[in-house]
C-alpha cells in the first residue's frame, strides 16, 4: 500500500510571517498539532504545538508578535507519495517523528501522514512499530 492511500490530503500551511498565535489558531480549528510552513511555493519548515510551547511560551515570548519563523523547525523531513506505507513508517521511526509532510515527484506538498493515519487506515502493528521507534530513548531527537 502506498503512503498516498493513508495520508491526509487536506493540509493547512503556515506562512513564516504568521504569528504563533495565528498558527495555534489554525491548529485548534483543524484539530492538529503540526503545520508545514511554506514560502514562495516551497516548504521551509514545520511548526508544532511543541515548538510553540517550548520555544515561545516557555521563554516568555509574546504570541501576538512572535513569528512562526522564529520558533519553527527548519529541517524539513518528508517522504514521497509513492513510498510504501511500511517504508514511510520505518523512516518515521528512524527519524523519531510522529508525522511527515508528503510530497509528489516535483516536491510539491500533497498531504501529511501521522502515526494515527497509519494505524487507522493501514495497520496498527505498523503504527505500533513506528511509535516504538519514535519513543525509544537515546539517539538523535527531532521535534515532531
């Protein structure tokens, strides 16, 4: 099964010049904890509820004036829509992330996949293996 069959194709994108309050409101409206960040038709980062909490709120930054670009994760991790679910899940476990943007062959954003998508639409066992990799202590950590 291809990752395109389990991804969520409806994706909201944050602008790096949005405030973190704007990003948090988009997350609340869409019941998500992650937004890809795009600028000039390119993915330039990702912002999570965790980024907002740890890199802004915990440091006393004003959510009305702090920009997404100031707290986002700039390392863009992704997989292709043609990847197999198992390969994408293994990649997520290795990278220690719970969700990934999905791009097409032209590297245009076409969706997002989460461990929950994999569990619900593909296999709980595959999702469990991925979650185990994400939650195992040690190794390189990536904000997700």
